[in-house]
C-alpha cells in the first residue's frame, strides 16, 4: 500500500507543512482515505507513523566485538564482590581511610582483578590504585583516551628484563627496586641504558629506585646526574649521594651536622657526655624535628658516631637529653638496619619515633617486619595513636603488622582503654577499620571478639574489611 | 523489652491508626511473616499498591520501619505487626533477609519517633478496645442510590469532556502538521505543555502525561531520528483519539487498554474481581526496578518481572506504583535478582503487561537464574511487532535476546547476534562498557522501536546490572 516513494512524499509534506505542500493522501494510500475526508491528513499521519514503526532499519554490523580489555588475572571470588562494593564504592564506601590501599595490596599480592561489571561502581578506587589492580583496571582508567593523548605505557603482568621498559612507571620502579636486592649492579645498568631517553618523571622514579642496596659502586652514575636537566632528578641524586659513606656529599652533610651539635657534661655522680642540636635561626621551634630529620637522618650511623668520636652506644646515651637528636639517631638506626638500637631507643623513651618516620616521605623502611618489631611497641603507649597515624604506618610498611606485634597491640592498655570507653567517647569508625586491616590475619578472630560488644555503627566497616581480606587471602 | 498491648496503644499515633491496624491482623494480609531470636519481627503486608509493603519491628527497642508512604508513625502496618507480636501469635523463626539486615546496619539506635507534641496530653488516647468494636454498618438505600446516580453523572460528564478533548487534540495535531513538523522542535515544550493542560482539563490525565513527556523523549534522540519520531508520536495521538471515539467497535481487551491509557483507573478490588483478567501463578524474577518523576509530580515506580517457570501467559510483567514526590525519596521494594512465587493479575489488555500481585507465596529469595527465551534479535523483534499490532500505541516494550553480544558500532553500542544488530541506548555512566565483547549473554531491555534500554543480562561472567 505504502511504497517508498509515497513515504518520502508524505514525510516531506508533513515536515514542510501541509499548508505549503499538500499531502497526496488518496494516491499514497491507494484510495483507502478519501480526499474529502475532513480527517484525511490526520489519518495519513497516523498510518505513516505506524508504517514507520513496523519498518526495521538495517543497522550496520558492529565495527568490533573485541572486549574492552584483556586481563589474565583471576577475578575476585564472587562472595567478595558485595563487600568490595560496600566498602569502596561511592555511596556507602569511604575511600579516605586506608582500607582501599590494603585491599589493593591484597589483590595485587594474590594477582586478582576486580570483576569487570564492578569497575563503574568502583571508579575512585580503580583510579587511585590502577597500577596494582591489573590490566583491566588500567584499561578502565584509559577508556576515554583518544589517539591524541596516548598512554605509551601499558600494564605488564609479569615484568622481566625483556619487557620492563614497556611497563607503567610504578611497575618499572618496583622492578628495579626488586632487582636491586639481588643484583644491584645489573639493575643500575638497566637504568643507565634507558636513562637518557626517558622523560623527567620516569628518570626521577628510576633514580629513587636505586636507593635500594645503595653502594659506592653507584657513585659515578649518581654524580653524573649533577648535570641532569631536571632539578628534581638532580636533587634526588644528591640525596642518595649524601647517604653514601665516603662521598663528598656525605662528608659535607656530616660536617654540617657535627658543627650543629653542642657537647656538654651531664650527671652529678657520674659525668656523662650530653649532645644537643643547635638550630639555625631560620628554623622555627615547630619546624625543628622535621628539619633535623631531613638534614641529618640520612647520615650513616657509623659515620655519625665516628665523627663524634664516640661508640654508638655512647652516642645513644648522649643524645638522650635531646629528644629530637635522639629521634635523628633512631632514624639513622632504622636506615642502617640497626634494629636492636632502634628498639632500645624506643624502650628508653622514644615511644613515638615511629610517628616521625612514617610521616617523612624520604625515609624508606627496608625490612618492615624487623622494623615493626623494633619501632612499634604498643605496650608502651599511653593512649592509642590517632587513626591517621596508623594509616600512615600501613602506607609506609605496605603490609600488616607481624603477628607478635599485632598480639601486643590488641593486649595493650591503650587499646583496651579505647574499647572500654568507646560507647562514651564514640571514636570514629575509621579507627576500628584501620586496626582491622593493620593487624595480622591470624589475629582477626581475636579482634572480632573484642569488637563484638560494640555498637554496629562503630564496627561495621571493620568487620566488612576483615571478611573481605579473609576471602581474598584464601583465594 | 517485651511488647504488650498497652505499649502498642501508647505508641499508636491515634485511634484511626489502631482501627486500621486491626484490619490487618488477618494472616492473609501477610504473605510473609517471620522473626529472629534477637527480637526482630518482619513481614510483607499486601497494601493497595501492586507490591506488598515491607515492615520490620525491633521488639527490644520498639524500632520499626515500613515501606508504605503513610505519614503516620508508626503506620498501621507497623502497629499491626506489633499487635500480633504482643498477642503472642506464633511466628516462624529464621535468619533475617537482606532488607532487614540493611535496615539494622543503617540504624542509629532506637527508631526516630516523632517529637513529643506539646499537645500530647490533649490528644485522645488510642484504645485497642475501641478498635476492636465492630464498625456499625450503616446502610441507607436512598443514599446509596443517590451516590450511584451521582457517580453515573460524573462518569458521563467525564466521557463527554474526554471526547471534546480528543477533538481539540486533533485540531492541535493538525495545526502542527499544517505548519510543518520541521519547526516543531523549537516550540515543542510550549506546544506540548499547552496540549497537555487542555487534556488535563478534559479529564484525560493519562494522555496528558504522554503528551507532556514527548519533548523530553524527542530531545533525547539523535537529530537524525527526530523526524520519524515526531511523525510516529503525533500520528499515534490521532490514532488514540480516533480509537476513543470508536471504542464501542473495539475488542474488549483493546478498549480496556485504551481507557486505562487515556486516564480511567481500575481499582485493585475491581481488577481482582475482573473475570476476564489474565491470572498467572509462577515464580517471578525482578529484572529491573526503576523510578521516574512524572510531570504531574508523581513518582512512578516500575518493577519489571520475568516469569521463570513454564506456566502459560505473559513472559514479562510490570508492577507500577505512584507516590507523591512530596513524600520524598522512596526505597526500592524489590531489587533486581530477587525472586518470589506469586499470582499476578494483569490489567485487561490486548497485550497484557501491567499487573498487580494478587497473592505472594513464601518469601523473597535471591535464588534462580533467568534464561531468555531462545530468540535472536529478529525473533525478539517479531514478538515486539506482534504486540505492536495488538496494541498500536505501544510504548517501551520488554524484549529479550538469547546468546547475544554487546559490540561497538560506528555510532555507539549494539546488541548483536551474528546477524542483526540492535542499537543500545548509552548513558553517561559507562556501565555498559565492561559488557562489550562478553559472548553468550541473555539480555533483557526495553525497546522503543529505535533503541534498546538494556536493563539486565545473564552472562558467563555473572549477572550484569546497570549502575
């Protein structure tokens, strides 16, 4: 009845206006509608419309049926998905505490990826931790990238010397750091081989990765970076050189430090040496600790003691009168992996030395387990640290506290006091969630029992986080 | 704290609430009722809407929550549940379902009760004894007859008004066509608002709503599709007007459809008593639960169901409820993936789709897997066109495709079955992107003749839902 030509004519007529171009109704519909029908135009419109509705337009075949991304990792267990969404998605989840980082670390460790259907709901989490969450997460963050802004680094699931230059910056840095522990020279050679062709941000992360297992063998390369065109790279190289005993930079820094130390005698019955820092006039009182740590924290412990012409034990005793200087010593002990000294300093008064160390960006903790055992002594705490500091602790260690430390924490007076006064003082749920992800997995059941009597609004997030980690860790 | 009848009296906002609660003590009003050992009691109570209301009370602190839109706290449903508990009626003990646990997790202590009124002492005390007194059945035959006659007069007046409104509508459509639809876009909002208001005055509120929503649908389309859309929709309006004038000639089901669409309503009681209404008892799965605010300031809640069993009858159903926007946000009564056994009664129609729950059997679970009927794209469009032929003013219609794949096309995403591609309506939230390339999916969505609004898919990777 209605052929293509009639459709076209009628359509043109109604679009232009039938007062301008009359619709040939009778002809188009084969006499079905009389031309003198007062509703002819309306009927024609209705029939034209219905005709259109039954017309199946041929849609062009798809240009691609390839998935958005490929990822060789296994997907998280199904039971973990609702927990991930409730903890980490926009509506209920809180992405400002440390739970997202812990979960990302756990997923990376187990080589698990998020379920692809959950990626839209976990946008903020994926964006913040894509490098840990695998190829699909990285592809998701780049899904709107156009050819004008290509990301030339792709996610490489298994990095080796053949493909490390193609990986994302964070992956490349982690690879170099890892190789430095087993073959420092080879790692440096790889960095040297690509250095000149990399952009400044990449050069910076590669230089910082050389901090692992630093030795005099690295000195020539680092000294060569004094001419690097990026100030950040030059500064990073300078910082590493300052940590190399025997280097001119280290010597200079040591000399400056020694010049700032005042010696005095203390004690009545037994005269002892007392050391004290003398601060520049430009350093305000509230800036002193940070200045001291950043200026002298990287000095080698042995060189420091040698410069003072004291044994390390004597230095420890002598700095006891100056808490900031004592903290500097603790940092040096940490960097030198002298955990026995660190533990002693903590027991003798520097209970919160760990706070300083976790807040400093340029302090690396090489052996988190041993460091924790020395620096974290919860039985000496008079009160629980605020949650933010515990979050930084995890961010520095990137692993839970070892089981013995976790056990001591849950048994500590500070923790028990917080629990017993929870209903009255109403601590933020963030505290319980932070403890839940900070303690060793073997202590979760004990923590569950401790939290069970508390109101759900304090502990729901903590319980969910522990359940999620349990599911991830058994996969 | 143990619930007592005295406590129920004390907590009731007024006598009317207690009287209303008394009528809900019948177990038949509660297709689901259970409790836990921790003093929680919950149930699903069939109200006047298409879906039962979910009610939970906490005996220990008299907390309560109900999904009904009542502004009284506690509502009659909560009071009825407390009343039954206070009387010690036996209740099955079981683990609380997800919606009860969600409520518990969100609670901040005992439920917020309305602040004590300064005039509390002046408020008449509600009394269970008064509520239990039988209502005096006052039957005045003359008054009944007068009321009946008045209803008939009202009905006749409304019919006349609607018919007049249809004539005006035709004139309005003709005006647009004579001026040319090419220029309609620039005046669409103004013109459609005008036409809608006239239809409201003509007491054709359902049709008014359809006209008022036309500009939104129009501007949601790519430019290339708008001309055909206008021709179809304006032509459809005339079709409806003409059908209404000639409704006596229409088959009963189509006539019922037409009247419902124009704005005549059918009460739940009338529908349940309608002998011609299609009734289907089966297991149903919720595939989508949506909310939309209509131009008339009503929030339309749609719950789309798919039949899981082998019973005869429609494969899909939609439950619709309307709640004033002024009440505020309404939580979903059902969510996608939930399944339950129920007898549904469909509103009379030449292509039955809208239904109410006549009776629910057992509780809602999350068990079950939906399988699309073995239709490819072409088969699904065949079914759509059959429904379109039966109901010419069909709006969005549920379709299902078996073993499809979402793929990229030149102008967006399509659902493809290796032969035919259906364009998919894409939204800003990127929820569809992870579905690309996943083969062998069973997809459900609403087809409007141009684009598929994908709502649910069972895939080898699990269930996909829009964000």
